[in-house]
C-alpha cells in the first residue's frame, strides 16, 4: 500500500476527509456538560483577548452540533456594546453575507439548520469587521485550519483583513492539518486549556 502523496490533490482530499471524520467523531463523543464547561472557559479567554477588547464589530459563527457554543459570546458582545456579525449562507452562489444582530431573537435556523441572522438584520462588508472568530474541525499549532469542506470561510477570509481567532476544543488540535494554498491559516487558536499563537507574521496583538 503506497503512502499518501501530500502534493496529489486526490490524496489531499482523502487526508482531509479522514481527519474530518476522526475529529468530529471524537468531538461528538464528549458529553454535553463537558462541552458546556469547556465552551465557558473558551468564551472567558476570548473576551479577555486584546484583539477582542479593541474590536467594535466582531464576526463569529453560530456553534452547531458539538461545536463550541458561541451564543454566550454573542450575548456578552451585546452586553458590552459591540456589534456581533454572523454569516448568512447564499445557497445560489455558495457564498456568505454578513449581518449584524441586536438580540439573540434575531437568529433562526438557516443553512443546514445552523442559526443565521434574519433577513431584516443590516448587512456589513468584510472591510467593516474588526475581528473574525473562525470555526473549524481541526487546527494545528501553526494555525492551519481544516474546515467542513464548503470553502465558505476560505473565500471570506481572503477578502477580510481583520485578525482571525479560532475557537476549538483541545481535542481538535492535531499534530498537522493537511492543506494547500487555498486553506488560509488563523492567527490564534483558543481552547479550554490554552491559547496557541498561529500564523506567523500577522500583526494581531499577540501577548
């Protein structure tokens, strides 16, 4: 049996699929109480970050399934006078719009059942965002990210110059994430256990 070739697109796709399956299976196996406690620890770490303290408009994802719960972060952003922005998936073009929410009631199930802002919520462009909170399946210690395979965030991040912080449970941090030039890294990964500086060379106020 030959070894996978990291330069072969087919091998790269299969390596991503295998890692995605393995990490999601491990994450799904965690009990709800532990995920809740870990999500709280991650939220507290994020709210203390200088990038967050400086930000007015913060883009973040709505946690889905066994992901980090981010609704508590939306609530805290609103309580501290910031503008939380969440994505709206446009199925026709396979892209995302970005809308400001003023209350948790603005959110309703959308693409694949993930919470999205209502049609009435005002849209903003990538240039208006001060900080991006990034989802993902797996990350490594260089900031490389494995997403869910749709490419939504890679396209968005390519157009958004704001710092990027990923939220993940510690079990989602792996030795190496298979990637190509289209897979954009993050500047920092926050887990319930630690904060991992990611991609080098970006001015993100690391401390």
